[in-house]
């Protein structure tokens, strides 16, 4: 046996190891061996009889859990096997909560702790009644907008004359006379009164994250935010406005409409509403949205590229948005982003967990590059022509000053900002070491820049 997600070895017992018992109980259970070192050597313990009597009582009295404590032996050395089962209720150690994640023990704090406790009690954050709120905190204009949208979507049967309180009951947004948090997020008048971080920050950046050109902050309930965010992007940030209603239309000089729309909706519907504000960043060559809250348990970044189970963090909010026709309920949001970028001939978008939240990023292209890419030929000589048309004399100087390989390398990077050196070498039929040397020279000349990490970043052409 080796240490894994549910096995841990300790040479001797210390009361601080109660954290591990707590962590196993809050995860999927596990085994703690006392008298075996990290190299799986049985070192043995002398006080095993005393521990056999004391440990079950400690687990019961301090943690409120029951665990098997079994005496084992090898080569005349005694050790203990402590078997901890998973508990469906949250377990704490002196007011602190621990959980085994991978091969490490973590203390749960803040929003992560809140989400964990809610899951263990069978609740989600948006399903909790907000006892400070009344029906007067609901915005009637937003209610009317939802009824109009729901009528078009035809996913719920409601009468036009239905009262606000009746609608909230029908949508399961009220309980025992109290509005649920989801009702405030979706239809509230003043969300800052209840949850201060429900806003969207939009920033236009220059060469780096430190180069903020201008920004805006949009506040309001979710249904207003989804509209106002698009309106603000069109009014102040996108070079060419996007028609969010005409979903079949592709905006040639900016980003695919369907991708932008899904990115906004995913960020608003699936975010952690007790965390940081949703952040939208625009650069010369890409557009990204970050929202607090990582992927649901059991869903990986690779799963996002295919049809996957729909496991929303906020199921009530997601259900109302589905009935309003704003989102799908089948885990297809990320697939729409990927497919729309592919149809537009753009590089695959970035969809990943980052800094405790989720990041979606799409890259900009030009109509000419899309056209060349869509031909399916994707040969260096085809896109070199496009590069020269866009960069003119500078592209010609690449060959003179940095060799023929430089022009082909830059052309492929321009078409695929996330391309790897290995892929470039294959595309231009040169060795990877040749590509690396040429890229080094281009970077030193400030003609090429690597933005982000080697694994998750992308290239930027600076001719």
C-alpha cells in the first residue's frame, strides 16, 4: 500500500492526528495506520493496548464519529489500523472543518466551508430562505421581462396575469413565507443590500494586466446583468457591436456571438455568489471572463469538451434561467463555446479552473485568417500571404533578418496563438530545436511575446 487519497501512515499517535480522522470523515472515508512510517516500514508501537482503549472514546467524544481501531502485527511488531467511514453530516474538530483532498489535508474556510456544509445538509446556497427579504424587494420590471422571455421559450406554462408571489411559488423560489436567495439574485431590486459582491467588472487592458485603459462596473439582478453586460460591451468595449439576439450571425472582426453569450451566462449562473465579483477582461487579441467558484465535484476540464452531466452550483437559479430560455440544462454551454470558435476558424478557447474560480477565454481573429483556415489546407504558404497582407513590410523583414523559418513560425503563431513549439516544428517540417532557437531570437527582438505559462499561455505577434 502507498499513501493515497484514503490512506495515511504515522509512526506514532498524536492528538493532532484527529484532524486526519475529521478529514477522512468529511471526504470519502479512509484508513490511518499508526506504527508505519512514510516508507511503509512497520516501526511498531509499544502503547497499542492503551490506544486501543483511548482512541475510540476520543473519536466519539471530540469528533462525534465512530471508527474501527484494529490491532495488526508484522514481524512481531504491532501497529493499529484505524478505519474511518464517510459521514453525510459535516464533522468538525473544535469548531474547525478539515477534508482530505488528494493526498493532502485541507482546512475548509469561507465560501468553501459554506458550500461544503450546505452539500452535507442536502441544501445549496441558492435554496436557503433569505429572512431579511420581502416581496417588496422584488423588481416587478424584471418579473415582466422573465414572463415575456419564458413565453417565447415555452418551457413553463404561466399565465400573463399571474401575480409575483404566485410566480415565485411556481418557480420554487419561496418557502414558508420567505423568499429564497435565488429569488433575490434573479429578481431583486437592490442586491447590494443582501449580497455586496454581485456585480460584473469589465476592464480594457493594453499590453499587460497592469496596463488598465478604462473599466466599468455593472450592478443589478442576474436577468438585468445578462442584458446590461452585453449592452456595455457593445457600447464601450467591442470594436464592432455584437447582435446578441441574432445568434446565427458571426461577428467577423471580434468574437463569435454564441461564444460570448454563453461565456456571460455561464459566469452569471454558475458563480459562487458569496465570492468575488465576476471579471471580464478585454485585450487586443483575446477576451476572457472569470467567475468565483471552481468546477462541480466530478467534472474535469476535459469533460467540458464533450457532453457532460449538468451539475450546477446553483440549481434553482439554473432552473429558472432554463425556463426563461437563457441556458440549456444539458451541460452544453461549454460545447457551444468550443463549437462556435471552431466554426469561426479560431483557436480552441481556454476553459479552466484558475485562482479558485473558472476562466473562459476566446481569441480574436480576422476575416481573412478565418477564410484561409476554413479552406482546410492550412499550409504555411497559404497563411504567409495573409500575414504579409496584414503586416506588410515587417513580414518581409522577418525572412531577411531571422531566416525563412521565422516567417513560417510567426505565420502559424498568428493563426494559432496557443500552438506549441512541437506543433510548429511539424507544420513547417523543421526540428523542434530549430524552432526554439528562432523563437528565442524573435522574443529577444521584441517581435514575439509569450503571455502566461508555458503550458497554459499563448503567443502574441508584435510586428
